[in-house]
């Protein structure tokens, strides 16, 4: 698979002209030695960078994706200066770490490797 127009997962909030597309897939996948045996896979984008994901099967990732969406929304709300005044928060501001979760079906999906 070389030079496609398929956008890489986890770019929902990128401007359209900055979306990275799949250039090729790494020929090597690592199988992690856990119960569900997830696979660590890498894609090379059209920008030349490597993007690594965990492919998980036998799990419903829709709930994980919604949780990441909620945490991103909370980070946005808490980062807004007018909300900080209303909540009487002071530096340092704490933000939740988020990562991309892309369900591919009811029983599998991709999780951004961080």
C-alpha cells in the first residue's frame, strides 16, 4: 500500500489542508504478549513521519473514544481564560492527557501510541 488519500487516524481537529495521509505501512507489526494479543503497527505519513498505533481486537473501543472526546472538551473549557475567572482557578492549570482512539468496528480499533 503506497501513496493513498486515506487520512491517518486521530486528525479530527486538524484543518483540512494540514491532514496527513497514509504514504505506506511499515512491514513489521509487533504482537504484544497479553491476553488479547494487540498489535503495535506503524504508518508512514505523506509528511515522512512515522505514526504508531495499537491495533486492539476483541474489545469495544467506542466508550474509550467518547471518554477521550469528553476529556478534550474539559481541557478546552478549562483552558478558556473567561472560564478560569469564573471557576477561580490559578496557574498551574492541569490538563488531562488525551490520545486518539479510532473504533473500526464493534470489536476492534486503533489507539494512538504515546
